[in-house]
C-alpha cells in the first residue's frame, strides 16, 4: 500500500464518513471502506477517473473541488481528505477552509517543494526542483502552487487552523526528524474550531 | 446464458376501469387505461432484479430486440440485452410506454369508451406524475415491490425523478440521464413552436382529424425543430456541414439546397408515419408542466428520497445542459444521499443518451453491480 494511504488509514477512526477531494480512481476510498468500514464519496474532475471510481464501487461526483465543495452542509463528514490535490486547485485557501467547514477533521497531503534534493537543485544547479515526487517540468506541471511543509504550517497559523498531527514521508518511509528538509510529502491532520 | 433477446412482443396492461379511474393531477379522471410495455430477461425468485426503463418524448415500449417483421431493433438496443449495460442474463428489464402516447397506450388517438370515438382534445391533460402513477399500477401487477433501478433519458429522466419522489420505498436506485427538474423558458419555447406548427396546420381541425387527413405538415415541422434541439452544432457540422443535396451548385431558388435541409425534411416526414400529432401536443405539454420546484426549493424536495442516484449528462447537450443535472446532484448532496454523477464527453448533443452506448455502459453496468450487491 502507498505510504500516504497507510498514514491516513492509521489515523482515521473506524466507521467514519469521508469525503475525498480529488479522489482519482477511488483507491484510497476503497481502502478506507474495506479496512476501516468507512462510508464515503469523492470528487474528481477527470472523466476517465470517474469510470474507474464507479468500477471500484465508489460514489463520486464529477467536477471541480472549488465549486463542488459548496454543495455540502457544515460538518457533514467526519473527515475530508485533500491528498495530493491541494497544489492543483485555483484557490487553496478557499478549498482548505471549505474542507474544514464540511469536515470535522481534514487530512491534507502535500508534496514538499523544499525537500533537500529540491533545495540542492535550486541552490547548486539553479533549476526549479524536479524529483520523483515532483516529476513535472515547470511548463507541463498540473501544480499551481509551490510550497514547503513549513509554508503550510505558517498558513495554518495565520488561518487559526489547529494541526493535530504531521507525518513526513521520505521515499516509502516516514521521515522521523526535520521533515521540512527530508520529507518528500507531508500529511497533516487539521481541525478548525469556529468558536472564536 | 442467452446470447440474444429472441423475438420480442409488446404486451398490454389494462386497469383503472370505471368506476376506479385514475385521478389525474388536473383533478380529471381517466379510465380505463392501457399501458404498452415490453420485458426482457427473467424476473428472479425474490423479484429483486427488476429495472424499469422509461422513454423520451417520441419513444415507445419497444426498447430492445426485434419484433416480428422488425427491420430495426428497439430504441435502446445498444444498452439492453445479454452482456450489455442492462444485462438481461442478470436483470429483468421492463420498458413502459406513457399515457397520452400513441404507441399502444391510452392517449388522444384512443377510442373513448363513453363516446366510441377517438378522444381527440377531450383527452385530459396528463403530467409526468400521472404517467408515473399509471406505471406504478403496471409494476404492481407484475408483483414487483421494489425496483432495482428506474432509468431513463430526457423525459424518461423526469419520470425517473418522479418515481424516486412519489414511490420512495419502491425504488432502490434511480438513473437520470440528460434531464432536468423543470423546463426552462427556452425549453418551453421550442415546444411551443412545435405545437403552433401542429395547431396552425389546417388539417389539425381542433384535434378532430382521426379518420381524416392528419396534420402531417405541422407535425413534421414540430419534429424538425425537435431534431435541431437534439443535435449539437458540432454533430451537425460533422454530419452535414454545408454539403449540397443532389446538386453541384446552389439553386438560387427555394427548393432544398443543403443536405441538412433534406435530412430534416426526411426525419419530419418519416416521423409523421409513426406518431400522432395530438400525442405530440399532450406529451410536450407534460414536459413543459414538469416542475419539481413548484412548491418548495429543490433541497427540500429530495429530503425524503431513499434511492441511490446516478446522474448522467453530456458535454454538448445544450437542450438539457450540465447545470440542470448538477441541480439534481446538489439537492441530493445537501441531503446526504448516495449520488454519483458524470458529464460524458460527447459531440452528439441531447441525442447522446441514445448514441453513447460505450461510455454509458461502463458507468451503468458497474453502478448497477454495486446497487445489486448492496
């Protein structure tokens, strides 16, 4: 199983309701349904991925995360998942806040643009990072946003979002320390209390 | 496992005999009523594999297979049959005609038993709700308590929505294709032009033309307008472009120059052979009257539905555009219902639901798998 899926699986409560934003072919949802008895649905923009979701027995809505998210009532899911999709949305702040409105807790998985290999490429080679987890050249990347795990932490601070947990992934393993330097991917578990 | 459907026969179910007539939405009564229907595949022991297929404005009960002497199979033959999306080796598929129609069910061209003459315009105005209420009698008569699925495109999709709302306990899943919760001004406008064409045809005679000359020119024009709205600019351009019909250069007169002109005329003329002008008036009216938002907002309307939903739309369908499908999806999501939706890429316009068998099959067969297992 993919390490990011494993981390989400390990940190999700049994029988939860889940909304997966940018669910792809529904693989993660399938895992959560099978392993944790979750129920859930996904949002996906790619038509071909929709066929695969349905083949995987997943209920899915075809559309943009930004607009589809508006259709759900407040706190209608135990968890909302934004795994490897945040960097591709037009308005990430709106989407994260929307996800925190719809879900009681939110998983966000983001690629770390400031992982050490990337930093090396920037500093020594003078090119923007192209690595295993960031395989795209600047001219054909689906990514609209380039951020580090530290940047994301700062974003949460500004938006008064509580970070319940962070796990960094390096290769196929969990990065034990200094994840902003060593992790290729970071998985955050977030919560936002509206009583202010 | 069967490989073919075999020879199909249309069946007829009659009910609502006097004095137990069906009370229509308008308050008027209709009875006795006959519904034409066809079935494909076998109903299983616990009657849990029945799928009801509902047709569009000009459709009929003959959805699949060949009847005796048929040259062309039913209108959704690419979707219904052994190994197809609606796999008749697995499911029992029923296709029901509608009241108001002219394909074997009670409609304006039927004989009114009270007068022994065709109803004509004395036939009461029927709604989508009335059509569905009539179909419920048919499903009851087959001993089916819960339909595995109700499916249809365009007007068929409206019936699907109405089924899920009117008979919440009897519909396990609803597949609504290229449809809407109500007709917009534009959709009504196209229908009105068609109705005007029929009613201004001198042969229409206030609807009393049975046994005389039918208002063929009017109905043909209505069908031509319909066809334009069912296609897309792209599909028309691809099929016809500016190609000339049977001539080398423009005629500089008002005979047909372009292939598209000949095509529309041909479609209009052949339609007149198989459809009744008054039925067109009645059924188009039923579509225009359909409005699920009549009393309250949509999210309230779908609050109590119990079915799972699959909502399908097509990129080039400008008659029932994507946002109208999304309205249904939104109302279901707000209520936490199980819903899947897809916009299928197609250049065929509204007709796509009849043509795009491959992509629809991929979605529908797997969706039904899940529903059947659940």
